[in-house]
C-alpha cells in the first residue's frame, strides 16, 4: 500500500513540477501588478486571470497526457482539458490532473488497437484525426461531466481547509506532513495537494498559507544545525555544514532526510517546529502569492506578498529555532550514528517512492537506449540478449528511445553522448556508457559481471532466454532491390544520403526522411561496431515513414564513420515495431564472424538476402 501511495503521489507531482516556472511567473505577475501589488499596473494585471484559468491547467494536462500517451496524449489532454475549464467557474488544476492522463490513456489504447492495421500512406491521416476526434469527444465530456464533478471535489477540499483554519486545526497537519516528507512524499503533498488548493485561494485573496505548509526550510535547518553543533560522530558533524547550505539556500530538502532516518525520534523536532510556525502564520494571516519551489529561503521570500516579507521571514526563523532546540538534546543523547547507513536507507526509500526498488542489486531488466529507439539499440539488445541466454539468469533485454526508458529498468546501456538524457529518463538505473552497441569493452565488463553472478548463483536456473526471431525478409521489409553490393567508397554523409534515397525509391519513406537521417547522425553516430552502420531518421521524422523497410549498401573499401570504417550500411525506416524482428535477425547473423565476412564479400543481392531468411 505504501508503494502504491508513493507511486500515485509521484505521478501527481510529476505533472506539476515541470510547470513550476509557470506558477512562479503567475505569482510574480500577481505580486507585482495587481491593485495591491508592488507596482500596480492595470493593463499588465489582465495577464493574471488567463494564465491561471487557461495556461497553467493546460500545461499540467499536456504533461499528464504526455506521461501516459506520449506527445499525442499530451496534445489530446490539453484539448480535452479546455472542456473541463469551460465547464466550471473555478480554477481547474485538479481537473487538468485528472483529464490529462485520462486523455493520454485513451489515445494510447487507440494506438495499440490499430497498430499494424492502418493502410500504408494513411498513417498521418489516422494519427491526426484520431487525436482531433477523441479530443473533441473528451472536451465535451469534460464540459458536461468532469468539470462540474471536479469543481465539487475542489469545493469540498477548500471547505475542509476552511474548517481546519476556522477551528485552528491547520497547524496539526504538520503531524502528517513532516513524516511524509521523509518518506519522499514531499513533492506529492506540496504540488499534488497543497498547490491546487493554494492557487484557488490565491486567486481570491492574492495569497495562500497552503504554499507555506511544506516548503518552509526552517524545520529541516534546525535539525541540521543540531547535528552540526552536537553530533558525536565526526563524519556526521563535518557533513552538516555543507548540508545546511544545500538545504537552506539550494532548497533541496532531501539533504536532511538521512539525518532524520539516522535517528527517527528526531522527527519530533520538525513536527513541533511546523505546528508552532503554521499557528503563527495563521494568526498573522500570512501567505505566499505562489508556490515556493524549490524550498529555498530565496524562493520562499521571493513569493512573499508586498509588505509581508518580514512576517514570512520571522516564521522561518521561528521554525529553525524551535526545531534546533528540540533536536539538540536528542542528538546529544543519541551517541554515534552512522550517516552512511542512513544515506543508503534513504536511497532505497527514494527508489521505493518511485516504484523502482531493487532487491539486493538484482538485475531483471536491461534496456539498450538510443536516440530514436529504432535501430542501433534494437540490434545491440538482440546481440546482448543472445550473448547472455546461456547464463540462465532470467534477465529481460529490450531496446527503447533514451527519453522513454521504462521505470523498471535496472541497467541502461547507451552511447556516452546520450548519458545525460539517460540519467534524466531513468535516474534509478545503473548506467553503462559505450562507444558502439556491437563491440565495446564496457559491454564485455557488463557481461563478465553477469557471468560471475551466474557462476556463483545458488538459485535454481531460470528458463533459458532465447531470442525468437521471425523470418521476415520475404514480407517486403527487405528485398533484393534494396540491396546494393560493390559500392565505391564515399563520405559518411553521401552513404547515408544514398541509403535514404534507396528507401525513398522503394516507397518506404517520403523524401524529407533523408535530411532527418543526416540530422540523426549529427546527434550521435549510428556506427554499431564490427564494420556495420545503421543510419535512420530522428524520432520526430517517424511520420515521414510510409511503410517499414530496410536497405543495405555494401562498401568493400569501407566508409569512414569517425575513426571507424563501415563496410555494411543498413538504412532503416520503421513503423511501430515491424522492423525489429528483421533487425534482430541481422544482429544474430552478423555476430558470427564467418557470416559477417560473407556479407562484406558477397557479390549479389540474392546472396545477401538469403542469409537473412
């Protein structure tokens, strides 16, 4: 249940957090230009309402739809959410958080239902009209049903907050908030719950106390200062000053979580500090004009209303002092505590919060990732899958785009130039960077570690993992007319262009796919190793593919791909996953040195095609 709550909370916050800049922009415009602002400006103040009513909910809906259904899901989520906005008189952040993912889910299911069934040449028509038609239908549903329902839910939540405020119970929310933060539900609580309610209040009164409940850096600062002053462990004591700076000025509250986990009873300090501070803010009628994200003192004070900066600052100081006073005797009496163990525990908890926890470093899924997830990663995954099959470890090996690595990936293999994108896409996974997908020392090292694990395993061996490759060479994906042997050596760009032209001549792609192939090569080399290159278009150019096809140009003298020579240049155009079976077959064939040599020396297209049947 805890994992389910954490996953749901992370999903909610993941829709809001990429759009925090828009919240801050709205908050600044509100603080500066409304009638009660720092520099009132009647004309600029007209930006406030449309940003809050339309821009922010639409951004959230797009992000939610994109998370579930890709870019098409994002567009449909934005369209559908306008119906929700129009169907309610209240700000529809919660409505956007519901409609965006739902729209993404609908288009994802539709795409799966029609996959492989759309006639060649009609893909763009179906793709565009499906988003338009389903978006219209959901917008109508949103107008008549979702909007009013979400307005009712928001009204109930807002009324609940008012009851807490009226009965002076709001401070006791800290009893739940502070422990939840240490369980890595901080962003989920702040941006998934408090921000939608806060923005509704701020729209009416110009500020909201809801923005202050989780983001106040004072409670965590007090804990860190107590460890800095009184910890008996030298490592913990010496690490605290750096943590203070990162937490207080950088706004990264997660830095103090290990200090709480090291001695859980110390959670009392931030709880008591938050209760007192929220009570103070309630009495003083304090609030912020927008969300303070990250929870830095700089951000916290930047969104304070005109004339209330000192009032807000006093609350931070108050929280810090109380937290420090409560935490100090606990730290003094706690003896030596191991910060490293607490940090490891924090990492595991953070992984669990993302639904990504591993068991004893066990590897269940290895993902090969490239820019588009179309060619090089597929061939690399096939070769490695075959390589580890005999180890009987039950490991799944797949390929995907570097920006869409699944959440359950344990290891991600990608080229070094893509490692930053891979880290952003799969922060939980071990990253293996390589030069090429077919022959690389780091792949050998990964295999060696798995081989050692298999040799020392005391478990029953899993069923052997086999690469099941379909014989697809005769279904029009690869034909004799698409194979050219004995080509004169040319530049890399000329070879890629020639492969693109051949794909176009055979009706696989539109001519505009060719520059996309050249653009893809600029991002990261499509040289695979072993004298093989597989140029293909960017992910944005997939709409230029009319039907799945693979062509092969043989260069006996080789083509320079950087410091390497490619003798076999496979041009690839794929719709969905139709080309992956044949690509897997290619990978299986070329991993045998004898077969690779035959391909390089073959004199007829028929001779080559036969090897892939």
